[in-house]
């Protein structure tokens, strides 16, 4: 938390957070933070067998670097660990046609939460029966398109949406398969903005207040709506199964009560997910097999205690598949040492991107790591702050990290763990074109999303296009 007299007065402001340790070798990678093919040769970072120096020479910087082998490996790990479950990849984390095709090829389902994400899935030829449509305020147009395409399930989030969907199903003569999103009143140990199962937030129907049971009644009473089951999601960047245990107990209790009171069999249940990844050395994510074992035991135990059959389960790993599969490469433009009160100094390393390509540090106070990526350094480590080029004091990419003391303009710096919510939340702030996403595999690079141009920025400017 920022000190009332300013950030420089906060405890540890100039020594870094308590978990950050000065590295024995400032050139070394911490494997937990990087995609599986990331290595260094003579100090130069390689991903998928491609040197980032060569990649930047061809594609420019900044650039997102997507490790295809890592992405597919993580997708398969969740698919295999959660055998018997439906595993939904989170389109909101990062989605494009290439990613949608990889998800389909690896046998996963796809979660979308807007008409735009649904359009990407359609363009990619994704099997619509394996698509789930989320969102707390889906428009009539979005719902209509979902029914026309035959989306596998629509997660309803309000009484208004139930009415709209029932009317559309009747109008189109197409039944809608739905799940009812419920809030279980669980406080996930994560940032307030990405915790989604406590009562005071916009998603779902409250179990405690009785809204969830009423939503089920209304779905059952509506012609053209087929109730699949209940959906729960406790948040994002979750590292253990304890929160899921509480949520599963409450959701399964509602499942059993609805079955008994209304005589309805709900064949499915979604426990959400939002599993965490390692952004820095303070993070300790669970592996998919461990999570699968723990969650399956929780459901088996609760269903046995309640005397109900186990529903078919779904999970949503969230960022855990794509997050570690991507890093972002920047070029250093300036290095500045700022003298503060008392003689302390802060080193600012400015790069050619920033909050337009990674808003999470400014938005969530998220922590990231980084490394010098273009050469081997012999200088001692210096605690540094990596900042962007935008006209905001809060334009910070990496709040605290040890970088070589001789980092200079022209060097490349790479930030791991940027696959989720970086490109998907990127903006054109300060009229900055969004960076490309460059895929790498087996020593070759390929463009997944091209770099935006000035013409792209002006394409919607009516005054520039009379």
C-alpha cells in the first residue's frame, strides 16, 4: 500500500519487496517463471529455438512471443489430468483464430464472454457444441447469434437474461442449453477485482439470498430452455483447492435441494477454476494433476454425504494455460537514476512499451519479473524499476527487479508470464499501435497477430478518411 507521504516513504520502497532476493547470477532464468522452451545462450534469450535478438530484428519491438509447444503442453496437461471433466479454455485471457484452433486440436472446450470472442471462435471453425457463453449483460444480438450458431451452453446471469433467452428460443425455434451462475459467498484469496464469488459483486445469483433457487425455477418454467446445471466461479489467480471445497459444498447442497424440491435432474456442474501461475518467485502454483485429484475428491465426498449422483463436471483453468506460454520483449530507451530524500536512489529503466501492452501492473498492482535478454552481463545486480513510455506516472511494467548495473539503451529486456490479459487488454493509449504476437516453435517464428500500424489507428477516424 502506498504511504500517505508518497511511495518513496513506504516500508521497503527502496529495498524491494520482502520476497525478492538479489540473484547469485543476474543472467540466469528462473525456470518456474518462463515457458518450457525458454533458455539462454551467452546471455541471449531463446524461446522455441528462436533468439529474441533475431526475432526483434525481423519483427521489431515491443513484441509478444508465444511458445506454441508450451501452450499445447499445458492444454494437454489439463485435458489429461481432468479426464472425465470438460475443460474450458478462457477466451478472455487471450484469443485469436490460431489459439482457438490449437484449443480445438488439443480437445478442450472454449469459454467466450462477448459477441466478438464468439465471432473469433466461428471464424476459426471451433466446434460450437464445445463453446460456453459467459457474461453478466449479454445483448439480445449476442444471445440471438449464440442460438443461431448452436452454442453448447449459455451461462445465465440475471432474471432479465432468462426472459430474453426464453423469448429468443421461442422466436427462433431453437432450444437453449443453459447453466445458472451462482455466487457461493466464498472469499477467494486474490485481488478484489478478480474475486467473483463473494456476495457484493456483479456476477451470478446469490445462494444465500435465495435468488439462485428462483433462477432455477424460472429456467425450468420457460419453454425452450434446457437446464444443464449450476455454475460457480470463485475468482482468478487461485493457488489451492481450499476455496473450491467451500464453494463446491454450497453449490452441491443447492444442487441436491433443487433435485429434491423440484424433481429435476441436473446432469452437469461447473466449478470454475481461475488457477494461478507464477509471475514471480513468491508464487507457487499447483500442478493440474494435483488440482484434479483434490477437486474430484471434494465432489465425490460431498455427493456421497448428500446422497446424490455426481454430475459431469467442468472446470475453467483461466490464465493457467496461456499465461506462462508468452513473454514480452522490449527495447530499453533510457536509464535514469533518481536521487530521493536522504540520498537514496531509484533506477528507472524505460522501455518502448508499457501500460498499453500490459495494464495489469497499473490496474491490479500486479508483480512481474524480467531479465536482460540480448547479451550476457558482467555487472553486479541493481534493483531497478522497468517503466513504459506513456504519459502516466503509474506506467510501470515491473515494479521491482534486479537487473545488471550496466543495462543501457538498445538492450532488450523480456518479461515472462504475459500470455494472459496483456494482449487481450491492450489499448491504443497515447495512440500507440498494439504489438504483434509472434509464435515460435522448433527454431522458426510466425506471425499470429501482426503489429498495428498508423493506418490502423486512423482507420476509424472519420475525419482522416473523408
